[in-house]
């Protein structure tokens, strides 16, 4: 699975709720255009896609991979700068 996500797989189920958003934001800031990441959740990530799109407009494509009921995940793909 890691080979499909050169930016890594972050299992957010293993982290405290207080640190998850900071971890995601640090990871997004470090991603290169060819580095997709997979974010794994225990429950449906209802807020995070909106947060990413509002904080980083146009910089990332987010695609659901697993949609529960036990595991939810999102693929985050950096969009290359076309300018």
C-alpha cells in the first residue's frame, strides 16, 4: 500500500485528537507535487476535506478511498502549479 502513496500513509487512528490536525497540516506543507498521501480514519472525516480546501485553495485533490464502516481513508494529491 505504501508504494501507491509515495508521500506516506498516516494512520490518524493512532494519534490523539488534539494532535491530528497539526500532523496533517505539517505533512501537507512538506508534500511535493508527485507525493500522494493516504490519511486513515476511524470514522468519516466530515470536516477535514473542507478544512484542507479552505486553508489550501486549489492545492490538493482529495479522493475517498475507503468509506467505512470500520475504516475510512482519503487520498490527498498535491496539484502541480501550472503557472
